[in-house]
C-alpha cells in the first residue's frame, strides 16, 4: 500500500476516533487543533531545511536557539536563552573526496565533526593498517604512515543489511554469512587490542607519525547509512567514507594497487562559543512555583539534519506549547519547555539546568521528555518512582483512546541512568518520564547517521505525540495533588549487590579534554 494512503488512513482514524468518544473539552480542542491546524511541517522546514544540523559550538546551534525562542515569543510565550557553558567553535564546510588513481571516481565521504580543514586540497596514497600482531611490530610500522591517508575501520566484505541477507539467502547460507561476519568483527577487535591502541589513541599515534589523514567507515549495517561523530585528531583531517567506496579503496590498497585520493575540506575553526538552552515558560495562574517541564534536546550530530534525533522531539514540544497556550489559558501550574544543548556530549544542557535552577527543580510536578525518533509513543516507564502508577495512569487515561491504547506502561520501572535528558532530572529525584517511541528503524537507519533527514519524519506519528504530550501536561497541571517522589527499593545486580539510584552528574561546561 502506498505510504501516502497509509498516512491518510491513520490521520482519518485519529480524527474519527477523537470525534466519536467523549473527551475532556480541553483535550478535544487539542485533538481538533492538531488535526486541522498543525504547524509541524512548516516548523520542520524552517528548522531542518533552513537551519540544518545543530552541532554544539556551531553558528547553526545558536541560530536554532534563537529560532526556537522567537517561535515561542511569536505565540506570546516568554522565552530566553539560558547559558550553561562554552564549547569549541567550529563550522562545517564542503567535503569533497575523489579517487585519482588507478582511476577517477568521486567518493561519498563526510568530514568528521571538529576535524581540521585541509586549507587546500591534499592528494595522497591510501594505505591500510599492517598485518602485525603486537604493539612493538605496529610501532615499528608507524613511520611508514607518514604522508599517507590511513584506513583504520574494519573492512566490510558484504555491504548488505542483515535483514536483506536473511530474506534472500538460504537458511544455510544465512547462518554461514552471519558466522563469518561475527568472526570478522571479533578478529578486528582482537587485532586492535593486540597492537595496543583504541579509538582515541590510534588516530593520535597516526597523527604524531605524520599521516596526511585518517579515514573510517562507521557503517550502521543498513545500506547507505553511516554514523558521523567527532574527529579524534587536532592537526590532520579525519573523514568517514561510505562503506561501498571504503571497501573499494581497502581492496585496492590490500592488493598493491596504491590508490590515491584527493581531499578538500573547508570547515572553519571559530572562537569559543557560548552554549545555551532555550527555555520557554507559561506562568501558572494558581501554583506558579510548581512546574511541568516539556523536554527535548535541540542539538544534534551533523552528518545530516538531525531530523529524528532530535528534531521530532523539538517539534513535538514546540507544537505542544503552542496549543497549550491557545487552549489552556488558565494553567494552574507553570509550564516550561526546555530545549537542551549539548545532549549528545553527555546531557550537558539538562544537567546544567538541574544544577543552575534549584528552586524550579524543587517544585517540579513532572517532566515529559521525547528523544527517540519519529514514531508514535508506545512506552512510558515509571522511572523507579513507587507511586508513579497513580498519577501517570490517571493522566494517560484522559488521552484519546486511539492514542493511549498504543502506550504500554511499566511501573514502578527502573530509573534512567543516562541516554536522554529525563535522566538528568531522575537523578535529582524528580518524576521525569521518557516518552518512548516506536523506532521506525531509528537505531540502524537515522540515529546519528547521514540519513537523519526531513523525509524520514512521519508527521501523523508526531501529531499523535503532540496530542499525548499536551494531554499529559494539561492533566499534570490540573492535578490537585503534588506528585509523590518516593523511590523504589532498588534490586540486586547479577553479583548480588544492591544497585543504587543514579547519582547527579555535573554538566560538562566546556570542551576541554573532550574526546
């Protein structure tokens, strides 16, 4: 069935279901607004196409902070940028990579974040790591890397997804190929261990030895998708080459053809940049010192547009604030939206907010965080709070049936120790809940990859999440009771030792010593 038809049917089902059941009038207004006057696609265009990826320390991240604050102000919502630190300034430029020998071919490649630029194009021979079995042998080889571009990632013999292999191979062939892949992965890990280096120290050693550049291929296992993180070098370029072109270069080098590539990168090192959270606030009319926080991280890695990590979370929370302002004018508690910076480097924005706003933390009724893709919310955990069932269950029950019936709950659940920004609040003993989405191939296809783009958003799913989040925020604000913060008794681990509630972590306030 065509995707457009599926999306239309889902939207019609949503509208029909919302109109047939008797909802709280405020919640019904939320449903009507989302289905008839959604601003999601326009905002997605402005944020993802207009501003693009939002790497901490870049001008684009600051633009995103300013854009989100201005968007909130356009709805008559108080908004400001709250600084929590600084970060090394950098801006991506073009990445252009061509094979020049033994034939000419333009390669699919991306400069890693914060990698030094080439200043002018450089051309060099491509080599692979030596077939040695000790650190002494490897260190003896190191000088031969001088002036070369070194491939340091594992070679992938087959560039097809496991899913496709399973679909078309015989069972016997599938098991054979799976075993070969597992062995190759183990052999490479054993090799790296045997030469005495790791992902951080190997690039450093090659840089010190005078290599002209380093290439990896951080393939996800899904055809066409590579993950783009930060460079581990400070003076020489570091790039990621797509699995197909990387494999070709590897085979050529291994077979003595001495391939050469020409690389031009035009990124800029900029002055130290201030890092901000965007904070929007609708003051409570009855209990202004108690808070509902709508949480999503605004920053992203920059291999693509950061559409599902975490553009969709940002869009959900912005649209939720818009409709709450429009249809819930007499909010009892203060409703805050926190769009965090530098989540990708260790939840720094939300940890900074927790550290810098003790009075707000003391008065938080609930935090709702969304950060794992475009899918409809299907899971909410109680995050280890003993009485979370009492209030989450009650709040969730006010959502439209077709929205709430999608959600599985787990009470009291276990406290989140990391992974996304709700964990920053959980560590502080604040009832904070991740709105877990159906993944739509998130971890293999879009999470931190070159494919995390606008076209991967399923807007009907995001609309579902706006309705859910607005309902939860409304119900939490209206609840006559302040949420109980009692914590569960923590279970024993595999060794019979009592596990502990996550500890509050200090935010990283700058990029010094960051790797």
